[in-house]
C-alpha cells in the first residue's frame, strides 16, 4: 500500500467542494430539525393553553332530543408554529347506534382554525345500558410534511346520560 | 488527510482512542442506561435492546480499523461502512420513522418518515464523500508528483 509523502500539499479544490456540500447538508439538517422542534413546542403549548385556559371556543355540549343524543365539540386550534397543522378527529369503528361526523381542520402557520366534531347516538339509553360502550376514535395531528401523531382512544366518554 | 505521512505510533494512538470512545458510547453508556432504567421503572419494558450492543461492536471494529488505516485506501470502505451502518442503525432504531406505543387503552403512533430521510442524509453523504475525497486527493497527489514521491 503506497503512502504518499507530501510536503505542504495544498488542499485540492475538489475537497473544498466536498466540504461545501457537507456544510450545506448540515445546515439543511439543523434548519429542518430546529424548525420542526420549535413548531412542535409552540403548537403543543398553544393547544394546551387553549384547552386548559377555559377558552370559550373549546367547548363541548350534548343535546338530547327524544332518545337521540348529539355531542358537539368545538375546538379552536391555533397554529403558532412554522408548518401547516392538520388536526382530524374521527371514529374508527362506529357502533350500530353511534355515528361520528369526521372533523378535520387545516391551519396555516400563524392562524387559527375551529374543529367541529359531532357524534350522534341514536338510542342513548341502549348505549348506556350496553356492556360495550367503547367508541374507538382517533385524533390525528400532523405537522406537514414532516411529523404526524395519531392517538387512538375511546370517545365513549363524551357521551353523557341525559345530555348536558 | 491522504497527502501526509502518518507514523505507526500515531495510528495506534488513534485506534486506541477510537476504541475507548466507541466502547464508552456503544457499550458502557447503554449498559448503565439499561441498569438505570430497570432500577427506576422495574415493571416497564424500558430496556436497552440487544441490537444496540450488536451494532456497537460493528461500529467499534470499523471505527478502530478506519483510525488505524487512516490515510490509506483500505480506510475508505471502512469509513463508508461506518456511515452506511449509521443509516441502518437510525432506520432500525426508529422503526423506519414510525413509532408506536399502547398503554391503558390508548394507542399513540408517531410518524416522521420524511424527517428521518433528512436525519440520515449526512450519513449517506459521508458514505459517498469518503471515496470521492480519496480519489480527489489521489488525483491531486499524482498530478503534483514532481513535488512528491511515494514512500517505500
């Protein structure tokens, strides 16, 4: 294996070009990771404050008409990050007497959007008396185009006996 | 880089240094992290997976080899292999950018495939850059042969 002995060898231009590409890629990585982390933190803080701060926009109401109960949830979704924020609420497997209206809102950076979610229980007394009161639902939050978070949980807790 | 002589002593020093640093990073820290996690949360599945050690051994071998053979052609595939192994490791550790957890009836899935592509980009570039840099240096040294001569 030849080892080249060199004195005062100047760094070739090609090496400088390769270093330039390395610096550019590193900068891209730092910018993307930094902005995603910043946006995630800002969006999380804003949504948390919206839900915990008692905003008039983040309200839920259950209205009982006859045996049909309609649960309405309106949530204001602020986007204080740098990427568009998409929030979707949906039921995975609606039971026979529970129908969910899929709600989705796409919020551009610096703006607010309102998510209006509706669940209708056709026979609330039957639902209340049944053993399986689980309504599988998903909350999807995506920070386009980089990160998406999906939380699957039970929406049955939104349905309260007698409305209200 | 490739345009200078490197003594055997310096090679051994670099290799030992690479061995120590990588052993601490890939073996010692994960081991004590596992001990810490199992002590703090005994009933949880929070343990350091075995693949971390397996990848760690490969990283140590390649890093030590690259440090020992620095400046020689044989170091180039080792440097590229470390970079490609980093890509595989990141991809494997993050399950291809889709992580999920299920607890108390709640499932949480985090998807960040595009972000993962950006995260592995420097490693992919490092794998490509190593042979390119070698070729550039070799060409530069060969073209400037009047002021240089191969060592015996």
